[in-house]
């Protein structure tokens, strides 16, 4: 899958970590968007269901959230939904700072395949 290859090359993570981390982002987007809107995203990002099923159960961990927030230089409240992914990334053996590295790659990929409207929809769901 193109997206997973991009992430493994850019971030130096394993295929499983790339799949699980992307799955966490897509799972969050699926929870926030209606079926119709998420369907548009899954049309341009092949394998979304596989990535979502590879995502670990994401537990919101207050400590991980505050640690992640401090890395980005802001309080946890400003991070919104993304901070909730820190626990899932930890389960994949990735530190919470990797969420901020995965996000622009996934958004950029979505834009390259589906245009700025798809990117904007995904970005809004992940805030």
C-alpha cells in the first residue's frame, strides 16, 4: 500500500507500526465523520478497513496526553482528539510524538489522491 510505504520510508517505522498508526488516525476520523463522508476518504485511501483493524484499542492516558502536549508546546486541551491516540501509539511501540509525524503524511497522502476537499474533511475530523 502506497500510504504505508510512504510512512515506513519517511519515519523509519515497521510496516506493522505504519499500518496500526495510520489505522488509529483513520479510526478516529471514521468515528467523527458520517458514513458518507468517511466513504469518500476510504475511496481515495486504499485499505482503510485493514488499517483500522490493525489499530490497537486506544486508551486515553492522561500522562501520555500531557507529555504529548508538552512536546507540542501547548496544553492538552488544545490538542483535541489527536491527543487521545497517544495510548494507541504507545501500544505500537511508538512514542506519543509520532502522532504529530504521522498526521501530516496521512493528510498529504489524502490530498494527493483526493484533492484539498478530502484533506480538509479528514483534517477537520482529526482536530
